[in-house]
């Protein structure tokens, strides 16, 4: 039984997307309504996770001035 959406982790959601999209991995897949729906859900899901990640990184950078996307800067004066 699938977990409620609010209880699922990002990893679980991404693995489910990958499993859903695996069925289209063969070169013989033809574009169908179901395929377009699955791809649309995957794109929206991944996009949402990327936006969330971006917001978390921005918040981390605001609250921890020495942290950047390059890693940790040494403290001033060292």
C-alpha cells in the first residue's frame, strides 16, 4: 500500500517516478496519452523538488553566512 503523500520522502517519490518512467525505456515505446501524462507528472514533480531545494539552499546561505554553494569559507582573519 502506498504511503500518504505527506509521509513520503523525496527519495521515495523520485524512485516511484523512475519506476513509472522505466516502462518507456525501450525504443519501441509509442507516444500515448498515458505516456504524456506520466511524463508531465514527472516533470512537475522533479521541478517542484528542485524549487524546494533552491529555497532550502537560499535559506541556509542567509542563516549561515560562511556557507556558500562552493562549500565552507574559512572564518575571517585565518
